[in-house]
C-alpha cells in the first residue's frame, strides 16, 4: 500500500513538474532547458506570492476591497497558464503570459497601496531578472524599459497628484510597514530561489558542463587506451613486416643465386632454357624490389625523426644528380629557395619520388624539370613539372596506388610504390598532393608542406614575394 502511494505521489510530482515537456527539449538545447526550469520556479513562487499577499490583505484590512480578489485572479491565471502547457511549442507564449501577468499585478498594487512608495515596486527587480532569463535579451530589455517607465510614472503621480495613497491601509503605519516587510521578504525569496538554483548542481547549464566534462574524460581515457593498443599493433606490424621481408628474401636470394650459378657454370643449356632462367632471375629481382617497396610503404608515416634544418636547394640539386644516372637533364629552380625546419628524410622521400618519376618516365632526349614554390594558407606549395609524355586524366589517381604502373613491368621495370609513398608522407604531414597532366603536355605534380619554421636570412623578403606570386 505504501509503495503504491509513493508511486502515485511520484506520478503527481512528475505531472506537476511537467517532466514530459522538459524531456521534449533536446539535450543539446541547454538554454531552452534552463528557461523551462526557471519558468517552473517562477510560476510556483508567483502563485505563492499572490496567495500570501491576497490573504494578508483579506485578514488585515477592515473593509472588503476588489484588490485581493484581483490578485487571486492573476494568481489563478498564472496557475492555469502553467498547467495548460501541453507541448513544447507553447512555451514561449506561456513565458510571455506569465511575465505580463506579473507586471499587471505590480501595476495595480502600486496604484492602490502607496504608488512609488509601495513595497510591490521591489518585485520589479525580480521581474526584470526573470524576464531576461525567460524572454531573452530583447524581452528582458522591453520589460526593463516598461518597469522603468512605470516607476517614473508612479513617481510623478505620487509627487504631483492625489491619485495614489495608503488609504487601502487606512493610513496606518503598522499596516504599511507590514506590507513593506512582506513584499521585501517575498522579493528576496524570489531572487534567492533563482540564485540558489543557478549556482546549484541542479542547474541545467552546470549539469551540462559536468556531463560534458565526464564524457570528455571517459572519451580521453578510451582514446588513450586505443592509442596504446594502436602503438602496440604498429610495433607488431613493423616487426612482422621486417621479419616477413627478411624471411621472404632468403629463399628469393637462394633462387637468384642458384639461377646465376646455373647460367654461369652450365654451358650445355639450350637457348630457350637459358632465356627462361634469365626470366626467373629477373622475376626474383623484381620480387626483392617489391618487398623493399612494401616495407618502405608500411613504415613511411611512422619514421621517428628529429626536426632539423633543410636547405631545399641543396636537397633538390642532390636528388637531380642522384636520379639522372649520368643522363643530361635541364632544370629550373626558383632564385630564393629557403632553408626550413622540418622532417628532412620525409621531405627528401617526397622530392625523390617526384624527381625520379620526372626523369625515369621521360621520353625526351633531354628531360626538363621545373620546380616552383608558392605560399598557400600558411603552407609551402611546391610544384614539380616535366616535359614527359603526360598522363591521361583517367589515371591521375591510379598512379598514387601502391604497385600500380601505367606500363607493363616487362616493358619498363618499376615497383609502382614511389608516388604512393610520397602521398602517404605528404598527407601524414597535413598536406595534399595532386597531378595536373594531359597526354603530350607533360606532368605537373603539386603538393603542400607544412614547415615548422623558415630560417633563411631572406625569409621576410621571400615570404613577401611568395604572397605576391601566389
């Protein structure tokens, strides 16, 4: 029996609190939830104020007056306004009705209970505070102006006319003082209730912040756990890639060595057998290069490096010499290539792939390579152009996929990993890389790179020139 009574009491409390309306407001709309709770607090206090003030008047006044009944009527309007809410869409209208009812109440009491000197004027401070909370900045300022005009109007009436007086209290100082006491205490109660709620753990905003903090801490802990697991998996993958590469190379090298021995020692082989053994030897070398490329690709974005100075001009010139293999090439470089602080091996790997691609796949007798540098959104923007055969638009993405080549490997030996590694490194560094090319018009690779610092002596002038040319 007690359990059923408790459940019934809880059910009544939920209905009184309008919890179903509160739940209709999304948790993301914290301000709207806050307003509804403040509305609930103010409605209860306003109703109690109406009942207490009207009761005091009926008990203390010697004559029956219309004012107590008007106050009770306004309290009934506030009560019905609260309980008539059926859905969230009606909230703004309900907020406005309640605040207007309170203003009308204060206006009526002021005329009949002393004008500017009535204790009811203290309620206006609470009305203004709640107006900002419920109606927003615009509604709050409208109510503030209305209350200000009301106070000035009452001052003029009380000073220069006889329209306001304490006749309702029969000009008795004890009743006037009691009215002041009740009104001041009720005003303090309204402001204190709101202040207590705003700083308490029941505050929707505070609850939201606490919940967000707890959620963030939980997510951070989970992220840290996942990071540790990821680091462990990466270490295992590195170890696996290294071991697999070594173990796979051992039989390949044995096959290659045996093939070389047969080709060198056995002179009785027919021409067809000799050619097939050479094919086997070539495939073994290709497999060895593919394993090397696979291992390099798997580790491309996880190389532990220290940031250091990189002279971009010296880096590019060294790579041009390295990949030319004695072949004559023409190149064009900007006059003011800077010295920067970045990851040297990563930037070198990117330039190496692009320069090697520009030379190796160039059908011209003398390859021409042009490298330019611009500034783009605080990053360095490099372009590497060549006078090669160009690449059809259908293959602009395919060339960045590992082991993908545009020509058969029997025709042109290549692992197809260089550009894939370059893209992986660039994107890991927070940049992007793309290709602009058409058949017969050469190729132009464009990538962005974020440097930690530009430390060349002419960095200010250089950055100004880049900004003008970008």
